[in-house]
């Protein structure tokens, strides 16, 4: 399990390498890990150096014993990782929590980015904080299993959840959810308590792709539309019959949108 020491922590990452290639860095969502980009790594590795990493407190990265793993720290981790791997300026793609990181990164350190892709994310504060705090309390003391039935419809859209042909995929992700360490509550606190960054959208000047699933319950289409309105160089793509975890639910559509976005920059 490769790890890199950055910003006072150890981050687990996977790197397809590829000397001379532009780097495409993926940043995952809460309760997930870098495996949610398996299909993207496979698709883009022929043309790009694809790097995926786990946020501190999740996946294979170190788990700090703090009450809350805040977004400012996660943004600093991303800066340190990009600089440590010497991949600037890179293409950054973040989903949900990864998008929270990407927005801050693009607004504050545009020198590190060639482009930005925001998948199923928001520039605002958490709108369901009270409900999520209750779920997080249970998960902290009893584990994720008692709340899994409430969490799955947040992570995935109704089409994916009800499709019998994809029951096997859903089962895999359900088991991964149930296997989360109880320390995940620290990362959840960071997401619940995050500040909004709507006032920073005007500072995002890199070409930006915004993707949202039309069935996204966690960060609905309105959140994507507001980001689109605030970033002048942005394109908005809505994926039908897709929920919050678009890279898992609709990998072909996501790959196509990102490929077109990156190709437009080369053109």
C-alpha cells in the first residue's frame, strides 16, 4: 500500500505513472475511497498519469485522533500532495467532499491546476447538518450497520439502487460501507461543519467541468447550477438516472464528459 508523507500525515495513493504525461488527480467523496474511481483510472491511464488518493481519516490513509477533519486541512493535504509528486499544473477531479477540496484549491492555488472537474458537489455549507449529526452519532458508537439503510439512498440514486442487474455492484459498495472504521465520524464532522465558499467562486479561473446526477439527493442539481453561475469558465453536464456517486453509477457518461472537457483544452 503506497503512502506518501505530506502535511504531517500519511496519504495512501495509487499512481499509474507515465513519464511526460499530464497528471489527472482524483479526490473521493465522504464514506468512500479511491476505489470509486476504478473505472476512470482504467479509462484514462493510456493518455494521462492518473493519480488517486485517500483523504486523511479514510481508506488506507492515516487516521488522526481529532474531533473533526476539517476541509481546510484536506485542502492543505491536496496542495502538499501535488507539490510532493511534482505534478503541477495538474487536472483535478473531485467528487462531493473531493469537490469541496477542489473548489478551495482552484480559488486559492490556481497555479497548481490546469483544469478542474467537480462531480456531485456543492459550494455551500451542509444543508442537512442536523440529520447527519444524528446518523454520525450512531455510527460513532454503534458502527455504520444500524444506519446503512439511511446512508445508501444518500450515496446512490434510486435507479442504481433498484436495478436488479446491478445488485452485485450495490452489494460490493454496501459491504465496503459496513466495513468502515468507526473513526469515520471524524471525517463526517469535517463535512457537516464546513463553511460555504460561494464568495470564492469568482476566483476560480481554470476551465471547469461540473457534473451532477439528476437523482443526486446529497448535492442536488441546484447546487451544481449555482456553481456554474459563479464560475465564468465552466460547463455543466447533468447525467440522467444517476445519483450522488456518478463515477460508480454512470462511469461511461462521466468518462465521456471528462474526456471531452480535457480534449477541449488540448484543442
